C-alpha cells in the first residue's frame, strides 16, 4: 500500500513538472504573455477594441479618465448624447433614461459607494405561479453572465448591473457597459417572451372606447415581411403592437409620449379619444421577440382648421406601413396614405415620395365593416366622404387646367390659310392633218384653198414668198 502511494505521488509530481516545463516553453498562449496586458489596457481606454462608441477622444480636449468627484448624472447624459444614444434626464435630475430597441434602461449614480447602476424592470404576469417565476429567475442567473436578475415583487423582474468609478472611470467604460447590459437584457426578455411570462396580463381590446366630445380617432395598418432575415421568407402572421408617439407643437421630440395599439391579424389598428391639439406619428412595431423601427417620421394632427363651409371630421388616417426586413437586417418601408406614397428601400439611404395618388381607403372600409354599430362609425364615414370629395375636386381642377392650357396653346399657334385653287387652263385644240390623197392632185386654184381648216405655213425666201403645202 505504501509503495502504491509513493508511486502515485511520483506520477503526479512528474506530471506537474512536465506541465510547468511546457508552460515555460510555450510562447503561443496569449494568456501567459503578460507583456500584452499593457497594450490591451491601452486599447480599452482608447475605445478601439470593442464596438464603436461614436466618441472621438482627444487627449487635449477630453480627459482620458474622469475623476470620481466629477462623475454626475449630467456628465453621463453628455456621454450618451455624444454617442447618439437616445437619453433624457428625469425632472429631479436623479435618473437617466435610455430607450433603445424597445428596452428602457435607467442609470443611477450612488455618490456614497462610488457606483454607477444600470437597471431595467419588466412586468411579470399574475397568472403564473410564484415558483415558476423563481425558476425563471434562477435560470436567467445561471445562463446569462454579468447581469443580476431578481424578483423583489411577484409582478416585477428586476435586472441590474453595477460598475465602480472609485479613483475615476473612463467614458468608454460607461458606454461599453451599457451596451453589454442592453444585449443581456434583450436575451433575457426573448427567453421570457418565449415562455409567455412577461407582458400585458390581459388582452387589449382593439375596439376603440366610446367617443368623447372634442377628441378624435386614429386609423392605421402595419404589415411585416421577412425577406431572408434569419432564413425566413414569409409575412409575419402574429399580432403586432404599434407604438404611436405624440407631442404638442412646441415640445421637443425627446418629450414625446407613447401610445400602444394592438393590431389585429390583418394589421389594422385604431385608437380613440385622442387630443386634436397634438401631433402623432408611428415610431415602431413590436412583435413577440423583436422590435422594428419605422425608418422615417411622418407626423400630423387629427384635426385641421375648421370652418363653417368646410368642416373637418375628427379622424386621422396614418396610412398603411408595409415593413420588410432583408437578410442583413436592414428595414424597408412603404407608407401608403390617402394622398401620397412614401417608399424607403431596405439597405438604401433616402426615400421617395409620390403625390396625387388615390389609393383605396381600406382603413375606413375595415373600420366600418368591423365596428358598424360603433358611435365612431358616423365620423369615419364622414371622413371617407370628405376625402372622396377632395379627390373629385382635385381631379376637376386638374381637368380644368389641362383644358385651359390646351386652349391657350391653340390661340398662340396661328392658323395657316389654304392657297386658292386656280381654274384649269382649257387645252388648245390641235388641228387634224388631212389624209393624203392617193391620186395626184392638181395645184388648186387660189380660190379653192380653205384657209379656215388648213394651216399653211409660209417661209420667206430670197425670191419672195414660197408656200410649203402638205402634199
């Protein structure tokens, strides 16, 4: 037994010695080359190793490290603005809200502990038992790194991540940590969506509420098609959630508020009792595990200026948004409204607009067929007739302009007079030659010549006149 133990220890010792020898002679492993650490840290501080932060650091203008006494929520806001990330401060300047790809993230600064916290909160459905939610939290903590998942309340999923700024912090570290947190939270949300454990507890009724005086109605439609995205080549058939932004005319876009409307299986949606004093536009479309942003912004109000002779119906048709996603993830969109068509092709910059189009008013027809007994039906029908009258008026004016232009062009072009036709000159009768007589005729006497029927030319000669007859 003693010999076996000694032999085993000897084998282990020889193995460790050979491993150490291989470590000493192996120069290809970057994990053991400590000389690369300085270069690695240099790249991290300059922001050139991971991703693109859209921040250009200048050693003369921007400090390479932010001292801990200068780390404030306002300072963080300036970094996110420089990186072109949508963010806004709370009214008391204690929180920074960043919203990207349908995910809302809060940033907090703990001055006492010198910690920056990234937080995202998700709603958990009541219908799921608490033990199922706890199993989900444990699953997320085991599967996803860095971020801590917890359930402080039965209906809340808490996601948080912290970095320390003691002795200073780099701006790149703040932006990079945000992006890592965002990707991790998105992966967690996708898993929760697949298990149908987060989101709205009750199905939202797409039927609009009963109309109230002075408020209006929005009609619209969204469709989504995958053109090779993740190998998919088919339309998205599940219901979509439409995010509609709205703001007052004097407000900034960052102060806009959002309304969520649930589309039906065909993509139609409607929202009722909205203020006519604000401007509205469709911002994004959300599915069960993705968010698609509209590549352009078209905002308008519900009600135009009213007059006694031309009353306006309190209905806004935002149009039909036909979205497509190609294999590279680029988004294309064709917006068809009641009077124009706007097209943005996937993978290409810029968009084209075509006016004076008269597409069918399918959103109005859908509402009248789906909710015929709704109190909004009369307003929708009036709005449909109003658009048809405007189209007829435009067509009438267009025909009038074309007729006027044609008349003016005819007046400017002088009419050419046709030349008078001359009467034809009657032909001159040619006298017939007398047939020669077979018999020798004697020279007729001068009295027998009929000068009226025979043309006799005279030729002058030196001796006088000579007659050349037709003999």
